[in-house]
C-alpha cells in the first residue's frame, strides 16, 4: 500500500526501438580517441541516435542491452560512420 502523499501513475512507453540506457563510458573514451573534438563527437552521436530511433538499421550487430548511443559509439569506433568535412566555401 502506498502512502497517501504518493500518487501512482503509469509512465508513457517510449516508441523508440532502442531503450534509453546510459552510455557505457569505455565506448565514449574509445570514440573520443577517434574524434578528438568533443562537440563534433556529441553532434555525430546525437544525429545517429535520432536516425536509429526513427527506424534506420544499425550498421553493426547489436544485443538487446545496447542503447542507441552505444550503437552509435560502436559504429564510430568500428569506422562505420565518420564525419565528412565540408570544403570552406560550403561551410
């Protein structure tokens, strides 16, 4: 029985294919060795997580315990996705 001051409510279920699990720190460190600019790494992981959550298929084999950020970081570590630098006149 819950105390009177606690109101139970159901959490809305996420429709993301990949659960919002915390990133594994060793993956962050390994990816940071490849992309040394933290802002670029954050932007790349963020964009890839959005793609994965919107239905894009992972480029690596996955296991159920991997979140979308883990998948994105592993793809960076394995060289499956990279940052493409734009020429100066397009930037």
